[in-house]
C-alpha cells in the first residue's frame, strides 16, 4: 500500500542512516546561556523592535479613534435594525 509522503509508516532517509553519521544538535546557541540571560536578551529584542515602530502623531491618533468610534456606532445601529426586523418577522410568523 502506498502511503503519502511524510507519513508515519514510511521512515525518512535520515532515520535509516547509521548512528555514526547522525548529527545531534543539543540546543544550539540557547543551550549556552542561562534562563536569566535568555530573558534579558528577549527583553532587549523587544525594546529594539519597539524602537523601529513608527508611532502615530496626536492628530493621526485622534483621526483613527474617531473613525473607529463612528464605525462601531454604525455597526451597533445596523445590528439593532436587523434584530428589530427579525423580532417583528418572528412575531408575524409565529403569532
């Protein structure tokens, strides 16, 4: 029976290699550092990424906030109208 590529029943070519030819990797760069150093590196990378962010100006932030609030109000109105219509349709159909 032919199995799909990468199925569990079919061993990969690297699984068939003798033990002496297999490469074992023990953690790479992370294994050399302790958990506190890795945590410090993580936070340094976060700060570095946040420095790359282009923050909006006060005017842009006000505009974006206004657009979101108006959109939410319009969606609330639309859902209210649909709910009101379905309520009346259900009362008409079921009495």
